[in-house]
C-alpha cells in the first residue's frame, strides 16, 4: 500500500522502497522523449562531439 508523508518519501528516496512512498520526478520528467541504453547515449555524445570538432565549433 502506498503511504504518504515525509517518512514514506524518505524511505522511497533513500532506501529504495518505492512501493511504500512516492518519489518526486520534477518538471524535467516532461522533457524525456525516449529511453536509450547507456552505450547508445555514449555513442551519440561522441558522434556529436566529433561533428563539433570537425566544424570548428569546439576545441580539443
């Protein structure tokens, strides 16, 4: 059963007991458009950085 209150929220946040209390996600959660594996995210970041280097948008 989901509980409410500060103690339940603390257990959810710090002890991982999300079945006992809610965890705030914040407004940023509305900006998430997809969920990718970490490896895919790293590949995307490296490719974007390489493109920026090629175009002279950033330096080494």
